[in-house]
C-alpha cells in the first residue's frame, strides 16, 4: 500500500521486473518502515473510506 503526504492510500499495479524488484526489496528489508517510491507516467486513484 502506498500513501501520499496527506495519508491517502494509493493503489498501484506493477508489472514484470518492477513488481519483482519491489517484492525482492520488501523481503530483504523487513525492518524498513518508510520507503520512497517514485512512479513516473502512472495512473492513480484514491481509496475513499466510507
């Protein structure tokens, strides 16, 4: 799950090597609490909690 600076959740879909890189990083760095991800040319939508 990603969040913007206003704590809104952002859902993204990553394909191929990008997804593999994120999964590998996550499994190798379980102690990390904050990770910065820069996405260029992506679509986004905000999750509205009701």
